[in-house]
């Protein structure tokens, strides 16, 4: 695990801190969606740090078998299952997904909210809450945003520090 973090997101009401390594941010930035391109995305895997914080250890890149258009994305289920198995073998756990939006500063769409909440309801016994990261086409840290999603709520994470 790296010691360089681009930033951390926090959910103060829940005492959750998620550290974001520079190499994960690099994957998101490499795959930004230009206004005329299709959405793309992948899965997010984490592990617990000694401090008790969560650390994103990987964001899987887009895959050619994913289906998408300008305004929607469907990750290939077979590739997702293979990524989960490989991550679990090294002690990493699936914590959510990331995808792009054709916005400079991305917002959760009504479709995102509906899909993420429905998924949280289905997977509540396995993953009580998940992370959704949306990457916009802007270049600043405000163009990458995170939400914590459970069966009853969707809460945006706050950039709480630049840690190294």
C-alpha cells in the first residue's frame, strides 16, 4: 500500500475517513469522459489502515466488455466477478464503483440515486453501505466526488484533508 495520498474524503456524521492514493486518482483522471464520449467506470477496492481509516487500494479501469452510452454505463458482470475474486485473494474488499459523467463538476443523477439505492437494498446483508465515485471532466479535485450509499440514504463525502 502506498503512503502518498492525493486527499481524503470524510463523512463526519459517521466517523468515516477514506484515504485516496495518488495512483487511484491517476486512473480516474486518465479515463475522464469528454463531452462527446461514452461513460466509463470500474470497481473500487479498499483495505483498513492501521489508523482505522479506509484506504482505496485500487480502482479498476474501464473494460471493453462494459456497455455504455453518453449518459449510462453497465459494467460487465463477468469481469466484475473476476475482479472481486482476485481482490479478495489479496485481502482487498469491494467497497463500491466509480464512473464518469459529462460534467465538469459531477452530480449524482436521479438514475444514479435510484440504481445505487436499489443495489444497496439488495446487498445490505453483504455490504451495509457502498461508495459511489463520479468523475467529471474538470481538472480540479472538485471534479471527482464521492457518496456513501446505503438502503436509506445517500451522503456526499467532504474533502477533509490533503494527506501525505
